[in-house]
């Protein structure tokens, strides 16, 4: 039911560092052909930190943890690759579908394969029109039930960040800033909201993971919120303006459901002349690196 690559399986068995990587950002979050290069680069960054990358996707109904070169290419370039949240996994398996996994599906499959650390860009969360649409990413609920450490640059700035932070509190998901007491804003180093906890080193993050296991309780995640470096962030004024425009366009065109996130991300790339893409990539790269370091500290347990 779950194919774990030889490299990942051996590393997990030997307690060596492994970092899970999601594939929705590759298939639906980034434009071609850059997406494949980014997928390869993220794996390389994880390796530079001495960890084994485990990119996760479903191909022809088979969930894979750890992709080879051709499989990664399929995710990046194949038409008709679906976007799979965790609820979609049994449907994709039973029907033989292929799809990229979101944070929720990636976290579930990673945890099943024994991978404890996961790097992504921005988490899904509560959308701005929530009172009308009830659109809240399944990422949040799944992270409340899965013992995994997610390194991210906050939640996507297209969301209602304050509401998302409240939901994470309600759901009992631990959130800590890495080297900051501000919750990062994905394209921006600071979302405008504080975090109550700050971790300063990968070893400290691994210490929290140990404490989670020792204390027991619900199998919730640890979110390590790692800001994009200040000098690589998107200009905050430009960000505010284009986000407003993109949200308005989304509403005018009646885009809903799973399509909202890819649509808005693409609009931002277009309306910033590619600058949002660079900030996005800087954030994801930094997260892959930090995840590699946390995985290394965790492996030394
Ligand atoms: N962040 C990005 N690009 C993305 C996503 C996040 O920079 O494509 C994806 C993640 O896979 C996340 C998903 O899990 O969007 C959330 O989508 P939704 O809001 O439909 O749950
Ligand atoms: Mn949604």
C-alpha cells in the first residue's frame, strides 16, 4: 500500500536523519519548468545537511515516500496530476490515480513511514472568507492528530493568519518561531502576529520533540516557523497591494475550493513580476535546510 524507497527505509531503520518533502508545491504551487529544478534543489539542500530527502507523492494509485529521478519528473511535468489532501488518499489508491500530496497527505504518509521531520513552504489554514465559505485547510486538523515536526515559513499569506493561529491553538498544535518571536508571513519575515515560543537551535527543536514523546497526550505536530531571510523577503508594500488585487480577482472569477491556493499563488507571481516566486523559493530552501539540521539533531537522540 505504501512504497518507501530503499534509501529512505534504510535511513529510517538505522535512525539516520530523513526529511519529508511535499509535492503539491512542485505540481501546483510553482510554474514549469522551474518546478522540477526546485524539487531537485530542495532534495540537494536536505542532502547537504546530511539528511536523506523523502519527497512524497501518489503515482498510479501507489503512495511513494522517496521518489527516484523519473518519478520526480512525473510529478513536475505530467498533466492531470491531482492535488491530494489526506482524505483523497484512499480514493487515489483505489482508482489508480496520480497526485501530488498537500501538507496533510504528506504528513500522514511521512508519519506512516516513520519520518518525523517535514519541510514545506507555507501551511494551509483558515481562508479570509471563512464565515461564508467555511474554507479551512485540512492541514490543520491532520496536524492536530499526527506526530510530526513541520518546518514552514508560516502559513500562506493569502490566508487569515490570525484566525489560523487561533485554530492551531484550539486544535492543540504546538507553534514556535525559529530565532524569532514573530510568526513569519511566508513571503515576509513577519506576518504581523507574535508567537509565544522561540527556539534558537535545531537541538532545541529536537528536545521539544523528545518532550512531546515523553509527555504523551494526543499525537499532535510541532510547527517550527522559520522566517524567510529579511533580505530575501518580498517588499511588504508590494505584497499588500498585489494580494488585495489577487483576492479581488479570485472573487470576481468565482474561483473556489482546492483551486483557490494555486490560483492566488500564480496571480501573485504574475503581479509581482516573479518577485513572489523568488521569496517563496528562498523560504522553502531555508526550511529544507533547517529541517535537515533538525532531523540530524533528532537522529542523534
Ligand atoms: N504553500 C505553497 N504552495 C503550495 C502549498 C502551500 O507555497 O502549493 C500547498 C500545500 O501543499 C498545502 C496546500 O498543504 O497548499 C493547502 O491547500 P488547501 O488550502 O487547498 O488545503
Ligand atoms: Mn480549502
